C-alpha cells in the first residue's frame, strides 16, 4: 500500500471527522449557548 499517496489525505480525514463530530454535538445538544 503506497503510504505516500495516503499521507496528504490524513489531515483532511481528521478535519472532516472533527467537523462531523462538531455538527453532531451541535445538533444533538440543547441550545443553551446561543
């Protein structure tokens, strides 16, 4: 498996998962801090 092709995508995947996590938090959490 060519890891040098995958390395540029690792920060993208991390950012994407972080964004999804934030979205889930925002949508499931009651809106206390508006």
